[in-house]
C-alpha cells in the first residue's frame, strides 16, 4: 500500500513539474507584450488622457497602453530601480508626459518612496494595418 501511495505521489509530482513553464525574463515578457506590433519613430511626449493603463517590466521598461498604440519607455536614469510591483507616481503640469519628466517609485507594500526614473523618448508600437488578400 505504501509503495502504491509513493508511486501515485511520484506521478503527481512529475505531472506538476511537466506543466510548470520556465519563467520568462522581463525582456522576454516585454517582447511577448509587443508581439505582432511594429515600432515607430520615437516621440518626445504622450497624451496622458488617452492612456488606459501602464505595465512595468522589472529593470527593463514601462509600457503605456493607449489603445491601438503601446508606448515603450526605457528610462535614461533609474532603470535598475524599476519593479513591477511598485506604484508609479507621475506629476503632470499639463496633459502630456514627456521625455524630460521623472516618475517617482513607491513601494506597494510599505508605501515608502523607493526612488525615481528619468524618462527618455517614447517608442510607439502599433499593429500593422491588415492588407486585403486578392482572390
């Protein structure tokens, strides 16, 4: 009976290990997020009222989701401080976020300030227009 229990436990563990996927690096996660999109020319500013969400990729980039366009921000300073579980605190003087601005980082758990990132140009990524196929 003990041997049967051990065999079943071993099979369950083997099955769980087979289902576990290797963890992607932050750069691989970013590449997956941008899959099927093409980069455009860098822009100095993005119009924040059109941004519906942000996603941070640890020590890699911030992605601002503006519907059809994803703007990738790779900060010129503080990049090594980026963590996906931080809260981004952005203070705007107008309706745009620009390459000369900074974004403060706040620890989600403790609420303490952790640092900041100095922004660079934003790279827009869009899905290419679908081309009608000839019959």
